[in-house]
């Protein structure tokens, strides 16, 4: 008997945890862990597209990450800039549209300009919507939404009104959140959007999380019953 098709979530969000620990376990610099993490992300983006996932949103750099050692932050920014340049052709080939959320104005100019070019270049693509949460914090997003509401002079009257004030009002709420690295918390990520999201935690460190890991998470999601507060 043939296996039933995967019940694929429309929107997957991911917290890519474990790059530093992956490197430390191997006696390597943290920067090499982040480089391997980029390779894993490349595989997960491709697998998401192949599986028919509509949206993939990844926690790439949080507002709290700015408090890491300056050398690590600089290395991350350099890796980010290089990765944007290296991945553009592949993203175009796979019909992936790239978007960003967060306080991206805080990023170095070299990264901001590359991101803007990548977003513009992929804007016409119609496949997977791949969103990078950069200089992002869930509380910061809510504060910024409230600020926009005050500035508009028209306070939101409904949840839908408020949702339109978030960084990307077109981004649907995630169906599935995947966190690698063994921790079981959401770490200030998509606080508004995760209200009814299914949570999946795995011990696998992010650099080792590839297509098989994504498929396992999607299979687990397919076995769940989502009630959204209803009986």
C-alpha cells in the first residue's frame, strides 16, 4: 500500500540554533560553525521548495545578537554579505522570493545594500517565499507596530487591524516552528504570529539539520490535530 502524501505546512518558521556548539564540539572556531550553518540553510531552502512549502521564515540574527562579542558579530556580518552574493543565482534558479523582517536599518551598509538588491532581484519570483528575520525581536516588532499605530492617529480596533502594522502584513502565521539544538523555547521570535503554531524541537544542531530533518518535522506536523482553541 502506498504511503499517504505528506501533509505539508503552508508556512514553516525556524530557529537555527547550535552553530556555536557544533563548532565547539569539533574544536573549531565559532565562525566555521556559522559557515556550516549557511550550508544547512541552503539545503533547507531547497528542500522546502521541493516539498511545496509556501513560506519559510528563519531567525537569522536577533536584536539580542548585537550583544555578542564584536569579533563574532563582525564575522557574522561578513558571512552574511558573502552568502547573499553567493546564493542569488541559486535562489533565482529555484524561483525563490526573498524578503526581510526586522530592524534592518541597524545592519551595516554593505549588508543592507546587498539585501536590497537580492530582494529586488527576486521580487518577481513565484515559488517559496523565503524571509530572513534580521536584527529581529518579537518584542521589538510589537513596539514598532504600536509606534506606527500612534503615528497613524488611528488605533487598531481588531486583531486584523493590528496585524497589518507588523513588519510584513502579507506573511501568514506559521503553521510549524522548528527549533534545532535541543532548547525548548521561542526566544523572542514571532511572538504575535506563533499564537497557534505547532512547535517542533530537535536535539540536532543546525549545521547537521538538512533535508531529512525537515521531512521528519513535516511528518510529525502531519500527525497532529490543530484545533485553534476549538474542541
